[in-house]
């Protein structure tokens, strides 16, 4: 239970990794919005596996169908049903794992929690689960852009210890990010990252990384004190993504080293409104957007499924060697970029609708 | 809106910093539990201001009254009303600020969002808002301890750049933490931290820090995929606390540097159950507790209210110098320790009740 | 669990019949609204016991205190804490009942559900629980009236078999309703009803009745298909009141006898908008208000607590005679009038805020 | 917004009357339950149009597909996606109505609320919307039956003024109900009802009716005071069904005529537990099941869409004659029987899971 997210713009997702299909219902989408399947497909294409040699070879077209809620290219205000069929099902890949829980994977906890597991692995813990979110979030993005001019751009800021050189988030666009396979807008950094991913892939290993994200154009006033602060819901959203281990907004952990006199963002008149000189707050004050860009970073661990042999124990506690054979990404962060963006859009649109009329 | 937290064990809080009182309603508390006001008072005492020269001089006894839901020392299963009266109200302190939004404080965003503000500052953005959470969380803690043996211990692991020497979280108890004013269980580290806080205080400045927390004794199975993963709800809870900027669980951001083959936690038989050799996962797999300790870290920025003059702008955009006169903590992390603990308890008990019968 | 009601205007209530106090937190109240304790007190006074010889002699002033959320007579947008102290506590009255569950009362089910009960009877099943609702609903009423001109008027339309003569709901005002003790706006009918109540009271018995309610001035568009239809939420609200057994809107059960050609409400231009010639729909079409008055009726059973001896069984199943001695109303409908009104206001304001900006 | 229902067993539905398909996601279904598409299909077959000459001639097989959440015939604990394709789409039928809102239909209110409407009528106000509920509720029924032995049986107790002769709800089974086309278990009454429906149908008119329902086998303890009383949630559920105008539980409106001394249900030992001699309460005390059968009645108005000419106004207020040509049922109650049953199951299972472990 808890396959729904959002208060006024609410997405409910369904679908196992190797079942008939995955999808979502989007409830609370305003009526009268122009919406076509292509609007959604774009982000699904950026998320889908098999895009390059950096990602899992599992090949899925991931074509979305709108089942309801849209007529003649306009939303009706009724729930939008979204379906993506699964094509490339290979349950055979996962045979051995029925007895051996993969280390750092959800096989063990699903078995304990439910007393039963999808044959083919972690079921809903699969990265494939994110398709429903991306499809729904692509709708949210469109609304945020069309109605408020909000732009959300994520990028890979590190792979392992390879950190991106300084990026100017103020002007960054998605086409910059998509200029290379690893989705790091600095070409030199991207080169280093891709080299590392290929090395890791060839070693049948995996590697972690960090996705950064900026959301520009929010008006002040979005976010609900006390428990639904903008950063709290963002953190919730990001830590609900598979393989995430950390979230920081604005100055983040580095900001704990600073003094208040250095860290505070002084106010200043900017054109017709009050802005801040610096933005260590990351666009939020007291949980409410202040009109400056919201920026944050998300830590992704190295994928648990690896091609190397692993010493571990089976479900009965017997020591065994596990040789994983399922297909996997050596590094998830390039494909995580559209997931972080669309998930952010779900957060922001929901808070927008709680504050403003569409 | 959003002054409630939790699904089955649900707390709703109320109260401004300088109004008549603050408090909470706890809905969903199981019936038949032994509960006295002292059970709650203990954590309120650890949270209250005026404890030492390291904290704000505002003096509040913060005595809690149980208004309902308990009879003859037993919970009835009905909502528990909790009230703490405000005593030391000095609205006069905040006069100048009605025209000047404090930098990095919620004055500005509350004004924009609501078109009106509590005279005396940020209203619900005050640290005083956390009293309702702590009172409710103290009840949750007691239930977790009595029913499942869950122990939650938080401590200060850094103040500014003063990092604590290595702490063994496996055995750490609250009396170790409370052995010094800064609530760092390593005495040498504590000494360094306290020196820094006093230096900052004397400079009329503030400083950030990190609170670490371990939750021991959870059975496997707590946490709800997809959107209500244990770490997602924890992140939500922590980023909803005033002044927080980051959250990481298990290996966190450092884990992004590792390879899967190093990062994975192999399984091993531990007595009568399956455990893991290492715990880089921080006690969660796929959003569900795996039986290992849950540990995480929370970043607190330096308090925005400082005693130094600050160059900033007033609400009309005019450049001004603000000399803050309100009382404040030079560093919030010592008092944040019981807040992090009780907030964790709210998260864990809610997930426990979603998985298990009381 | 479930002591909260509403999505965007949300009330959470607490308090046992004979504990320290009862009250509520109202979350989601718009900021900047003029609000004084008197605004709330008016409906509490109409609800309070001891108003006349028709009601329970339990005497409670039921004075409300606003604990938070209001400053200088304006709402802050933060939660409004509301407290009413219990004064006239007589737990002694209920001694015998600890062994004998009162017939048709909640003593039995609370004991089974919670394994424990408030000494003094049904705890939250007491009519006293409705104080929190009335206080919160009085705020909702004020907002509906000030912002949209919505008027809500309830009245007693039957007591036992004494039915009120025809009432013109189109112009009915609260002062008409309060023109007599039984709150039936037709004086002759009121006379018959009061005679019956006094007869029943003298026989140490109780009697049921029906409260009718009209809500005028709603714009079209309030109510959310599919599950949160206006009539569905109203029915939920009304059946959550103590002692209610039925709800009907518009033509109700009588409408089932009609043919579509008779029952349908034809459209007609009314001034600048489309209205209907008749209003058998009771102001809703497809769960959404259509701009015509919303009217509905609520059935209240005879109060379970009576002064006569009753043959029943104790908790162990032994046949016993129960002579109830607690104070009670011979007929709840006169005091139910403000409860139905304020509960309707909670429903309508919540749906209003889901549809419109305040 | 509000296409979801339930707290722990939660159904979210989607789908317009004439779009690609309708369906639901069921979240919170316990794991390890035997479930096949046939288990669901049975109730869909009882609900589907075109069953006899008493129902709409629209012909839909309404075959359900399980998209996710079930593997090898067992539920996984993950969301169950359910899809029913629409086959018999005839948007052409509804041409005239784009300018003329059908009297007592949702055309008008959808247009006002959303500013746009499904071409083909009321969209989500269509009876076709109930397919998702029935499919989800059929799962809930199975769990209630297998786990707790709960039996839910609804039947037609009146059509227009044709009331059923006395029915013994204590032993009533679905095969008795399905013994005739009108689903009234008393053959003589059924005969009278069917005669009336055919007469109404031939007159191109429609007629209302009442569905009664009994739920047997609930243990005491289900239902949550204060706002989520069993009867409150049932009333909510029933009034959320299309065309419903009233709900009563136990003695209902008739009970308002009684005195407490007549109405109260005395307790009595029944085998190993405490029961009641009579059951005017309808199985609930203080909102909590008391172990006696829950019984209630639901009023359905005559269907708004009729084949006769109607004098009304178009959207611009111009007086017009509307000759409806869409297919419709002359009386909805026979097909409403499985809808009332499955909707009851959604209510009961949700309350069961809030009280008990599966």
C-alpha cells in the first residue's frame, strides 16, 4: 500500500517488472489542457532502457497509451489512465534468485513483508516501476511550463568520484544535458564519466552517482508548512526512487559548516519583486518557495544487481555464491535524469494546485 | 494546510510561537497503553530552551497537559489532546521586523503566501512548533520500545567543521549522549564543538551542524513500497523540521563513490534469522526494513536569526540594515537531538502499524 | 482512528464526555478572515445542554477558547486550536454501567473494539463529542456566508409521528427556527411536538425525529465526482452524527415512486443563469451542485439512554435489569439543529475550497 | 478529483462511458490470496447491460483483464490493475445533447465545473463508471468471504410503488435473488415489479426503486468512531453511486417514530457471545459493528435519460424540446444489486483491515 502520491494532483501507479504492463492513473488533472501521447512519450524515451551502451540492454519501446480522461486532444478533468505494455519479458533470467536473495536488493524484504514475491525479482522495486511516475510527471511538467513557465532541468553531476566541473544552472536547458550519453552538460566531465561507466561495465560491476536538479520560474508561495514543506515533499519524492540514499537542497550538508552571517541570503529588490542576493536556501524559506530557483541533489547508490560472483547466503542462511545474470545498468544516473525531473514536477504541481487556481 | 503527519498513527499540531499555547492531537494511538504526562515530559525537557549557555535564553518550562484520550493512566484508543501553554511571550522583541523580512527566515514567504503574518515572527516556522511533534513522538517512542523493543538514539555528529570522532552506534544510549551539553557522545569531540558554539555565540553569529540517528530493533518488513518507502517517509519527516537542508541514509552521498561489488551488503545467517555482513543500506532494502539498524544523518543550517547587523532589504525593496534582537540559539543541533528522535518515532510507529497489529 | 474530517478544510476533534475538555484543530482555514470567539460561541450556545425543559439537565456553559491561529481578530492561515473545558463531570452517575452495556448504546462495541472504555460511558460516542464539530463548523459557516453568501438553515420537521406542516424552505431564517424551544418554524406543529416530548420525558422514555436542512446560495460546480459527490459527503457527515439512521436528499425515498418524466427537473433561464423549474434533485446533479438550493433530511433514532428499567444482559451474558440514571435528552432533534447546520458547513466549505479560490 | 475510495484497501477508478476503456487500480490488497479473472467476472456479468429486456440494449461483454498484482493465481501485495475495454461506442447517439443539457442529468454541472465535457454525455457520471468499483469490490467480497465468512446479499425491495412482500434476510442467498430478472427474491413481488418496468419501458419512461442489502458474519469491532463510523462510510459509498437519493440503516426513517423503550435492542447471550434480541440498530452501535447483521436500504431515483420528449432549455437558456435517443435502462435497480453488494464489500473490507490483521 502506498502506490499513490500527491494531494490534489494525485498519481497512482501499478505494474510489475515482468507482468503484462505498467501504468498509472492521474487524478486531479485540470480540464481543458492540450495533451497528446507524444507529450508523455518524450520523457519515457529519455528514461527507457537500451538507449546506448551505457545502459541495460533490455529493450523496451515503452509506448504509452492514454486510456481515458482525454478527448479530442483536451483533458476532461477526469482521471487519465496511462498504460505501457511490457514486451521484453524474460522471467527465465531470474531462476536462481528464487532461492537466493540478491545482496542489497529488495528480494529479501519483499519476501519477508509479503510472504510471496514476483518470480522475476523485486516486483515493484524494479526500476520499471518508475514508468508510471515518469508518464504522470510528464503531464505535470507540461502544465507547469504552460501555465507558470516553470522549467525543470536535471543533470548528472557526478559518477563515482568523477565530479562535473562547475555548471551554470541558471541557463541550463535539456538539450545541453542531452548533448552526451551520460547527461552531464559539461563535455569534459561527461567524457570522464563515460569512461568510468564503461570501465565499470566491463568489470561487470556498477557505480553510484549524483543527479542535480534546478526548478526555475516558481512564484513565491508554493509549499505548505508544517509537514508538507516544499523541501520535505521533494525529499520524500526523491527518496522514494529506487537506489537513492540522500537528498540535499540549497547549501545542503556543506552549509552546515557555515556561519549564519555567511549563509543567510540577504534580500534585494529585483525588478518588480523582492529577491535574494545569494541562494543558499535553494529557493525555499520555511518550506515555502521564495521565487528563487529551487535546486537540489540526489544520491544514487551503485546498482545492486551486478554481473560478478557474490558471496552471500540463501534464504535458509546457507552460504552460497551468486552469479547474477539479469540485465542491468552499470550506472543508473543517466536514465535517472528524466525520473528526477518528472518526480519534481509531480511535487511542484501538487503544491501549486494547493496554493493557486489553475 | 498540512499540519498533520502519519497515516494510522497521526499527529496534528497547532500553535504559534507567541500565542496562547502549542500542542497536538494524536489520533490512532492503540488502546490500553500505560501513559502518563511524565512519559512525554522527558523529551520536552530535553528540547526546551534555556537548558544551558549553549541555547537560547528564552525560558519556557514547557509543561504538557493531557486533555483527553487517557483515563486512569491508560490510553482509551481515542484521540490524545496535548497542550503546552506559552509563558514567556515577548512580542515587543520583534517590532522592527514587521517591516523587514529577516534574511533566510520565513517572514517573507509567510507574508507572500498568507497576506498576513503573526506579529512576532514566522508563526508556524518557529522552532516552538516542534513541541507538538516532540510530545506526540514521545508517545510513539514509548510504544515502539514497549511493544517491539525499538531503541532510537540521536546525537550531534558535527558542529560546523568540528566532526565527532568515530561513534559506535551499535551500543549507544541516550545517557551517553546527554553526558555533555552539546549531546555528542565522544567527550573530546564535544569539547571542540562546545568551544566553537561559544565562540560563535560571542560573535553574535550562528553555526550549522549534523545530527546522526540510529534506530535499533526494528523487525524486517516495515516500510511501504512504492511511495512510502521507509527512507522516503524519514526524509520527509526530517526535511519538515525547521532549518534542515539535507538527509542521507546508510552510505548516503559517500556511497555514490563506491562500486556495487564494494557497496552491496552480503547476507549471512545471524542466530535464527538472515542478516547482512555490512550495513551500507542503512537498514532498508527497497524501502522496507531488513532487520539491521536504520541509521541516517540530517543537516541543519546555521540559524537565520543572528545578533549581528545584516544588510538586506525591507518589504518595499529599500536597502536597510537589520539588527535582530530576538533570542535565538547559536546552534540548534543539541536541542534538535530529541526532535530527530521523536520525529523518527512518529515515522516508525506509523509504518509499524501499517504492517503489524499492535 | 478517524477523528478528522475534510480534505482542504480539515477538522480534527478530541475529548471524552467526562474528561478535562473537548475541542478541535481546524487546519486549512484561509488567512485574513475576521474571527472572534463570539462567532463560534453562538452555535455552541444553540447546541449546549440545559437550554430548556426539553433537553438534558446536564449544565455546561461550553465556552470556547481559541488557542492559536488567530491574531488581532484575523486568521493567520495556521491551524486554529479550539478548546472547551468540561465542567459538570459526574462520573459517579455511570457506576452500574461498567458491568452492563446499555442497550443500543456504544458501551458494548467500544469495549470489544478497544478492550477498555472510558469509565463514564461511551467516551467518544457521547453527544458531547459534537462540540468540536460545531465549533469548527461555525467557522466554516461564517466563511461560506461572508465569501459566497451561502445560508444554511436546519429545522425540526418531525418528532415521533408529529410531522411539521409544510415549511417554505426558500425564505426560512434561523430566527424563525429559534422561535420556539423545539426549533420547528411552524408554531402549531411545534406545539404538538413539544407536547409529545414532554409526555415522553415524563414517561422516562425518549423519541426520535427528523431534522431537515436547506443550503441556499451555492454556486454551481461544488462537489467532486466520483466518490466525493456532494450528496455522498453530506451523507457521510450526517451518518457520522450520533443517533442518526438515515439520510435523503431532494426527493429521497419518496422519489423512488416516481417516473422519470415526472421526476426530472426541466431547465429554465433564471435571470442571468440556467436554473431548474422544479428541484427534486435537491440541488445536485451527478454529485455537483447545480445552483439550486441543496435540501436534505436526517433521521435521528430515539436516544438509547432512558430512565426506564430495561431487561438486558450484562457483559458476561447474565440477564439483568438496568435502571439508567445518567442525564439525557428525551429527544435530540432540537439540539441537533445547529449540529446538522455546522456539519453541513464543514462539507460545503471543503468542497468549495476544492473547486474555488477563497 | 476523488476517484479513489478507501483507506487501507483503496480503489482508484478511471474511464469515460465512451472512451477506450474503464478500470481500476486496487491498492492494499493483501498478498497470497487466490485470485483469478473469473472471480471478478461474475459480478461484472450481473452488472453488465443487455442482460434482459428489462435493461438497456447497449451490449457490452465487459470482460476484465488483470494487468498486474497477480502472479500464478496469487496476489503479490502490489497494486492490482484492472481493465475493461469499451466495445459498443456510439458517440453519434448523443449529438443533439451537446447543445441541450439533459434534465436531471450531469451534463449541465460537468460543463459548469470543467468548462468541457465528454462528447458523449456525462463522462464519469455514466453508470459505466461503476465497472471499476464492481471489479474492485468483487475482490473485496472474495477476501471477506474467505477470511471472515462475511456474506453480502442485496436485492430489489421495491420498484416504484410495488413493494416486495416480506423477505427473510437471515438466510437469503444470491441464487434466490437471481431467480428472476428483477432480482427480487419473492416471486410474486417480482412478477408485479417486472410488469411495472415493462409498462414504463413501453411508455419510454423510467421508474425508481429501492435496493436492500444485508451483510452477515461481521465480527463486532469494525467501524471507526468518530467520522468513519461504519454507517457513515456505507452512506458515503451508497450516495456516491449514480442515481441514489437516500440511505437508511436498521430502523431508518421509520425508527424516528418509535420510543427508546421500543427501539432499543436488549442484549442477550447467544452461544458464546453477546448478541441482541432485536436488531433495529442494523448491526452497528456507535458506528462500530456489534456482530448482528448489517442491513440497509438505498433509494434510486428514476433514470434521468428517457425516450419521451421533454420541455427544457438549452445551454443558452432557450426553451427547447429534447427528444433523447441514447440507450438507457427503464429501471436501474436490478443491475444496481451487484453494485450495492460490491460497494458494500469495499467499505467493509477497508474497515476490517483498519481493525484486524488479514
